[in-house]
């Protein structure tokens, strides 16, 4: 046991989450992967155990735990060979409602989300023409009396088919009529149950991994004005302050992936005998595993620093971005080492490595690409001229 494990305040949570994940072995995920299915039973189990309500305050039926507890939950899910992407959005999306929603909105939605009677899993931000240039999005919400009429399109809106609610970012003032490009964007709570087929169309996208992602089309979709979160035109700011939480939680998932790959590599390298000796005795096999482990441990420390600053209310953009980049790279290094260690067997579905390999690669691209993180660090941390 490492010193970190001995002093981990969330050790009990990790232990219990690991027990839950043991009920969903590789075979469960392989079957879903084959049909691009949603892990309904797994999400139900997490919900019933209260883990998806970890960050919701107790007054609304949640556990009221800090962000580090949510990170421990997601890390353990991934370290156990499962995938938290099926439900992780609920942890960071609900923060927008909690921090900026009205009392009526909090009472209307948070208790149901905490109890599992409502799913807030869909986050409608990215568009085909704008990508990560969020301020250039074109989806427009026009105010008409006591409602907004929404027209436009979103892409890579994961879990939309399995969610009741969606947090939507749309422009409410034309871009040429605002002083700053970050102005004129607004955030809405969309009850998809009431508009599906009535202005809202969801189309699944088959992707490299089973991520249950979709593209969404809005055709004169009506949203009650009371579903506007906070003030009109300030939605970009509301989304931004939740992005550090998102990046830290995704970082924790990548740390979990790296730990899963490394454990598999080590166990196989000890047991697999070729030319009369365990393959792990060969430095060509051992060194990549050891280097990937070192990368993971370094990234893990930065994730911890980012979580501590977030919980203390301190600026953590630098730490959250670096943690996300380095954790994703560490997971990929561990994945590469795992494939090389297992050789041809890594490509066999029954070992789960090829599935986790595909899943781990995503996080160097989403929810923010490595290049944008480097641009952020260059400009906002190092003070270099803006590159775009």
C-alpha cells in the first residue's frame, strides 16, 4: 500500500465502487460493445447506490460530496474495467443548474436527478461547423412571449437517447450585435421527453467506441422561458465555470484506465513464459510498463492538486487542463504498453484490451483536444501571444 492509499479520504468509496463494478465484468461490456448498447443495468446500479448524486447537495437528496469524491468514483469505475462515460456527464452538468439555476429550477430537477427518476446526461454544445470554437455556434433561440423557439444542430451530443433532460447552449443575440464574442449565448434546460418528434430529432452516430453519441436537430423547437438558466446572454460563462470540473473528472477516468492497463500488463508479463522465462524479465517488455506507470503517477499528483484547488475555491484552470492532457497521455502510454505486452492476444475481444484501447484514445481529443490545452497554457499561463 502506497502512502497515498493510506491517507486517501475516499478509500471506502473506492472499495464499495469496486465491489459494484465487479458485478459488471468484461463480458457485460463486450456484449454491449457488439450492439452499441447502453449499460442501463450499470447506470441503474450506480444510481441506486447514490454515486451519480455524489455532488448534489443533501438538501436536494444527494450526498453533498466534494469533487474529489466524484473523481474517486469515476477513477475506480475505469480502473475496474468498466466505463463511466455512460453517465459521467450528470456529475458536471448539474453544477450549472446548482450554481446558476433559479430556486424553482433546483427544486424541480435536482431531487429527481438525485433519486434517479430524471436523467440529465446530454450536453448540447458542439456543432458541426464550430467544433471547439464554441462562441461561433449557430443554433439560435428566439424569444417569443413566454417561450424560446430553437433552430439549429448539435453534434457529438452523447447519451441524448438515454437522457430525459439536456443542457443546451444556444445563441440568443446575433454575433454581430454583441461587443464580445462570448456574449449573447444562453443556457437552457430542455425536457427532451416533451419535444422529441416535436421539433427535436436525434440521430445516433456510430463511432470507433461505444459512446452512445448522437447528432441533434432543432426545427422550431419550443422551450419555456422559465427553462432559461440564469440571465439571457451569459450562458457561455455558466458553461465555462463547469469545464474545470469536467476536465478533472475526465482526468480521473484516464488515471483509472492507466491503472487498469498497467495491472493487466504486469500480471500477463509475470505469467507469460516464452523462451523459458517470463516475458516481464525482459527489459524491452518491462521498461515501457514502468515508464507508463511513472507517467500515470505524475499525472495523478496533478489531478490531486487540481481537485484540491477546485474544492478550495481557487483558480485551477492551469492544473485542470494540464491534468487532463497528461492523464490522457499516460493512459495511452499504458494502453500501448499493454498491447505490446500481450502481443496478438491484445486483439482478441475476450481480453478486453482492444475495447479499452479504443475508449482510452478518445480523451486526447475530447472534451478538449490536446492542441487547445497547449494553446491555453502558452497564452494564459506562459504569457505568449494568442495563436488563434
